[in-house]
């Protein structure tokens, strides 16, 4: 494999890594929001039952 091809491939890998890091960050944000929502439901529910507020 030539130096140029190696550099091109490394650039492709870096872009893929950045894209995956961004997507993983979005997944983490969504998961945190879900945990907060369920916690809110439990805090506002009767005897620990979920109270769905239609969010």
C-alpha cells in the first residue's frame, strides 16, 4: 500500500470516527432524556407507578 493510499485511508477512518462519536453523543443524550422522563413519572406517580403525561 502506497503512502498516499495509507493517508487517504487514515483520513477516511478519522471521518468515520468523528461521525460515530457524534451519533453516539446523540444516543447518550436521548438515553439521558428517557431516564429523566421515567424518573419524573416515578416521582409523580402513585405508589411508584408510572404516570404518563403524554410527552
